[in-house]
C-alpha cells in the first residue's frame, strides 16, 4: 500500500501532492533514460498501475521505484509491461463489427489492394477479429495489415496468436453478435487449455514495433483501426496522434475509434465526416470543413 | 465538499432512485456513480431517473469536466477514473472484483483528486467491490457513508466495508439523504 501520510490530507488543492510530483519525475526519468514517453498519458490510470507495482515489490515511495527503474534495465522491461494498455477481448463491442460489415466493407471492396493499420494492437485479439471479418468478406487476401505496438512482449503474443481457451466462450458469443458467418472455432485449434489461431489469418499481418507517441508516419493506409487507445492520452497527445493518423490515411480513408472516443473537441473534427456516429467510424474528407 | 461518489450493484437501481428522490432539490454537488448494469439497460435507466428526479443525469464522457447539479454514470464495460483536474477518464483495464466498471477504481482515483472534499457512499450489492476504495477515501480525509446492511437489499457490499474499517456513518437511505444534504451545505 502506498503510504498515505495523514498530513497529505491537509494539503491545499493549490499545492501539488508529493505523489503527483513523484509521478511526474518518474515519467521524466523513463523518457530521458529509455525514450518511452508517458508524460501525456492519463495520470489517474498511470498512478493506479504504479501503485500496483509498489505493492507487489513492497516499495514505500515512487522515488524508490524510480531508482530501480533507472538502474535496472531488466526491471524496466517489467515496469514497461505494467504501463502497457491491455486490449481485453476479441470482437469487443460486437455491434461495432456488425456496423463495420454493413457500412465499411462495401467501401473497402472497391479497392484492388488494401492497407490497414491497427495502431496499439496489444496482444492482438482485435487484429485476429478483424482478420476473421475480412476473410469472411473475401477481403483478407488483398489486404496488408500492419499491427503495431510499443511493447515487444505483447507483440510476441500477438504474433503467436495463442490465447487461453477459457476466454473462447465469451469470444464465440461476441463473434456471433458481431455478425460472424460461421463458428469462431473454425479459426483455431485447441491444445492443453490454449487455442492457436489459424496461420492463414496472420499471413498478411505484419507485427511491428511502433510508438504512437514518439514515432512518425510509416505507411499510407486506407483504414486505421485504433480502438480504446486514445482514452489513455491527454488532450495534447490525442491531437498529436490524430495528426499522425490524418497524415497516414489516404484520401477518403477510414478511421475507427472506440465507442467512447470521439473527434469532437479535437483539432481534427473538421477533417473527417461521420460514417457511423454511434460506433465512431469516420471518413477522411478530401477538403476539411471550414 | 466538492463531489459525491456512489457505488452499488445488486439492488442498486432502486437504491439510487430512492437516494436521489430523497435529496433536497437544492443539493448541487456532482454525484458520480458506478452501478453494475448492462449496456442495454443504462440508457433507459438514465432517462427514467432524469424524469423521476428532475436532475440532469448522464453517462460520463472521457475528458468531460465534472460539473455541479449533474449526476454521472460510469459507461458499462469501462472503468471510470477522476483526474486531478477534475475531469473524467476511462480505461478498458481487466475487471477488478469481477467488475468493470469497478467501484474501487472510481473511489480510489476520486480520493486522490478530491482529497478531503469528497463524500463516498457505498450502497446495496452482492460482492465486495468498493470496500477498499471507500477506505482510501477515508484515508484522504473524505467522509464515508455505508448503507445499513440490515435494511439494504443485498448486504454483502456494505458489510464488506464495515468489516474492513469503520466508516463515518452507517445509515438507511432516507437518513443518508439527510446526512448528505447537511454535508453538502
């Protein structure tokens, strides 16, 4: 447990909490030493993750943790994992995938070659979901998917396509609600409590190390899929990443965000039209609105 | 006081309705609620609550600033967090206490942001989500109120808090509304 010193509660709102100072210093240290930039991430989420690490290792203060992070590179890899975002399931928000089939697929079929970027793919559950959908719509063979994340460990999991079997009940339910045309089990083989997704799904997927915060445009793509990543960023960083997306998308390219994310009140509200309001599917305009 | 956070699960729809209807009309603190409820039910519940209580009731949006005279609900399937600039943020982190949204996540982050200017309320429920978070609110100097397990629809949730630490008040819904009105002045 983080030491909640009694006098902390008497600190006025104007004076910065000591722990908040420590969090900022830690993030600065991580950036200077390792180049990973979490300084514009949502602080509440980071603080919760940092707290969990303090409890696990029995540290009393974030400053102790910072010492370890700075001097122990192996420990830093673990800590980086702590700060990484977990995508939770396959076909999360089934209604989104259903809408995608109805409103986006016909558009994608007009392209002879298709490039898709799944940004912040984490352990890959949503990449395989998308690949299955594209396969069922006869689009996968002409598609190149770039699945990127800054965390090499999660990329390795994504590449392998091996997931716990106990999750499949929920995923199969999601798959059906998402408009799946067969059975989810058509796409994997089970062994010892795990399932392995069919290699034909990942044949056209390139898994690559890319950091949305510090890296730039690496390809021109027709569709960007980035769901429930922006919620972890502050306004400044959201705008920075949206600028990167805007530059990476072809004319009339499509942007899919999480259902609680939005372009409203960002710098790019005028650069996109709404393809589906509820499911937050956007289309890049040739000429931004005034 | 700057805000009220409320956590509840089983029996919570009824308990929240009762609590809000018993609050005086001039109670203006923001009320931020985690209710374990399905995504198909939340919208109709929110509009029903708005009509019954005449209060502004809505789902919390990410980055939205927290305002007075408003009741906010955590969106189903996301954790709701409070940032130190008194805005909301969301996360899709794994479930905590088998729950997403988790009451602990809201309570803990609210305690960090509002410190001793916060009222934490834990109502009926059939798991122990919220107990640890409520204790954090107390540690940061906030006021903690737990529904009387004897009169609660499901007593596991309030009882878990009482077993963990000594909350400031253990009250039934009607007295709770009076206490909140008094504290909110």
